[in-house]
C-alpha cells in the first residue's frame, strides 16, 4: 500500500481549488462583458423604438393639423355662404352644417392636443432611456476594461499555480498518479476529501476506525463510499504524530 502524507494531499487540494477558482474568475469576466453588451443593445433598441413611436405620432399630428386647417377654411366658406343665402330653408341647412362642422373640428382639435401631450411624454421617455443607455455604455466600457486588465494577471497566476501543481504531482507515488488524475478530472478539488471528525469531507460517510488508523499512518486511503482520497486536517496530523 502506498503512503502519502496528509500535508501533501492538503496542499494538492488547495492548489486544485485555487486553479478552479482562477478558472471560474477567468470565465466570469467574459460573461460579465457579454451581459454588459446585451444591456447596451437592449437600451439602444428601446431608444430606437421610442423614437419611431414619436415620429409616427408626429406625422399623424401633422396630418391632423393640415386637416384642421382645411376644415377651418371650409367653415369660413360656409359662413360666407350663410351671409349670402336667400331662402330660409337654405339658411337652416347651412346653419346645421356649420354646427356639425364646428363639432367635428372641436373633436379634431382635442385629438391634436392629446397627441401633443403624448409627444411631450415620449420626448421625456426618450431622454430618460438615452440616459439609461449612456449609463449602460459606461458600465460596459468599465467592465470590458477591467476584465481586459485582470485577464493577463489571472492568466499568469494560473500558469504559476499550475506549475506548482505539476511540481507536487511529480512527487506522487507512481501507482497512485493515474487514479489520482482520474479522480481530479471527474471531481475537481473534491477528489481529495479532508476528514471532518470521523467522516469523509466529500460524502460525509462515517469512516471505520481501521480507515482512521491507516490515515494516521500516512497510508493512501480512499473513502469506501465515494472513492475520494482522504486526508487529515493540519491540527490532527500534529496531534497524531505527537502520540506516536
Ligand atoms: Zn466519501
């Protein structure tokens, strides 16, 4: 049976965890940049759609104003006819027509006013959304810059820690190396489980006293339940060697 110290396994676990954390940070950066880019695109779309709505509303309002002018001219014409009319019947007809025209014009005027108010509101909405878009752009640029700056540092830190890992791995018993690599590939840092009390730190199964004894003797021990490599916490190694 191979022997391996808990110190070495603990160090391995720490390094593997460090690499996993660095990988996590390195992949988080580009995700944050992508999210920032999306936020910018979304607010840009909102601004464009509000501007379109404003344009459409403005065109409708312009059309209605032209209509109103034409109708007002028609009204002036009707009033002129009213002054010139000869018969009572004609007078009555024109009077009714003028009243109806005035009514219709009043409705049109209300609609135009309503559109003016909505145009004002849309203008405010556009300004606010443009501010949100500008803020999103600034955030995005800041994030992209930060991620870019951190990227090199993280990369060289990972290179350094990976080198450290390889150095420790080279010192592993040769018959253990293949199994160790298989475990780390599938479980990451949890492939190496620190014993908590008398249970496996990965699957929390209680360990037998024979397993505990083997650990105190620096034997290479796998958890019988989850298959991970077990090691002792720092303070327990010292207390165990003190009793030897
Ligand atoms: Zn286990």
